[in-house]
């Protein structure tokens, strides 16, 4: 069996999930080629798990000061290049196209009649999950940005639907937590505003990651560029995490038992819905705006932390993908089997 796997590169969460899947594919001996889109080729990092991979521009999303910009998103993409890449993508010899919200592989496979499997958080919104800020545009993006005939959605609860638990880095060992160490990842916010805010809470040491950061020390801030090894090391022994309401990082925080405060990207339905789900499930708190008081109050609170232990979802998906006609194999059985192995505790 040979698979073409397309990965949306705009967010590091898609890449993190793809790394876990790549390791599972390698362990199973399945031949996989990888294509990434959504960011410039020189902005990818720690890509060793994917071997020789391809990049194309694809489509990306633009934001400014913590808010999704529809106008910049529409004007900032090259749609002629997207069409050319979709029509010219060679799919001969592939048995399956797997897409993690990646439009070039998804549309190329769709137009050529290939079996396309959409994997990730977005397909979970096909079902009755917590939703906030939904409108026609967000519904259209969720369904049509990267279409698939088979859709494997992931969430923090099954919500009585054939939804899977998240894929997390199950080999990521956690260390002893340092009570005043806080990891901060707010890449969609103005970083100077973030730094000024956190310096108003001097009782804590903040390890602040963002893609364009230069390594520096500033008062109680450790300012760091995004990196896989450094970020995971700090995540493993911090006491708390402040981040945007992306799915993958929040999932890893739950798996490590870290206190979680999320600030959703404004005007982005997925992140607003994630924030709502975390609050409803009792897994995290929501930061509505960048102010020091709610951060200080949250850090000083003694609310218990729920740690969620997930099975090796990536390996189960690889086994499921290779067992036959995917339209005839029950997603509900896969979902039930995985959720039976999820435990929630302190």
C-alpha cells in the first residue's frame, strides 16, 4: 500500500499530529510520501520524520493582533497557483490520499476519484460538538477546504458520535513540574503586547515561544523561537500553559496534566468552539482579553487539574487505514475501541 499524505503547515499542531502519524506509518512498514502547504518552505523545522517531502504554497490564513483577517486571507493567497498545483499533482501509484486539512492533495484526489481520507480536528465538526461563533463562511471552510470521502474527526470527547480521541506524542515523557514556570504560546498576538502583559505578573517565570522570536531574557521572560525539542522540554516540566485555543497543543497539555488557559483567535470559529468545549468539559479556562488580572487570578487559583491519558491513536488509525475498504469498515467501532482506553484523573 502506498499513501500520499498532505499536511496543512499553517499551524504547528498539524505538523505535530503528522509526526506521530509518520512514526506509526514507519513502524508498520507502509510507504508514505508527504506534501506540506501553507507556509514558505524555509519556515518548516524538525522535519526529519518525513524523509524527503514536498512543499507547495497551498492556502494560508492571515491574522493580526489576535484576530483572523478575512480580507488579508482572501487577498494573500495565489488561487491560480493553487489550481495549477491541484491539476498537476501526480497521483498515479497511490492507493490512498490522506489529508490533514491540506487542500492540494484533498482536491487533487477528489477530482481524480481517489479515496481521500480527511483526518484531524476539523472533521469532528461534522457532528454535534460544542460550537461557538459559527456562520456560513466557517461551515463552508470546514467542509470544503480539504474535502474527503472518509472523514476521521478528533476531539476531547466522543460527544456520542464516531469521533476519535486526539493524537498526542505518546512518547513524550513529562518531568517534575516547576511551580512557577509557565509556558506561553500566543503566536497570533502582538508579541510586544504579550511581553508587556506578562511582565506585570513578576511572580512567575514565563517561557514565551513564537515563530519570529529571537532568544533573549527580559525581566521574568524567557523569549524563545519556536522549536520542537526546546518547546517539548519546557512543556514537560512547566506547571501551566497559556496558549491560543488550537487543538493539538491543548491536547498535549491535557495528556501531560498541565493547567491550561486558552485565548481563542477572534473571528475563528474553530478556536472559539475549542475554548467552549474545554470550559464545558472542565479541562481548561478561557482568557477573553490580554489583561494581567485574570492571568494572575488563574495562576493563583488552586483548581484541580484533570489529566487525560490517551491510547496510541496514531497506530490504531494506521491499522484501520490498511485493513480494507474504508467505506465499509465501521468508524464507530474504531471510536468505541479507543475511547474505552481513555482515562481521566488527577
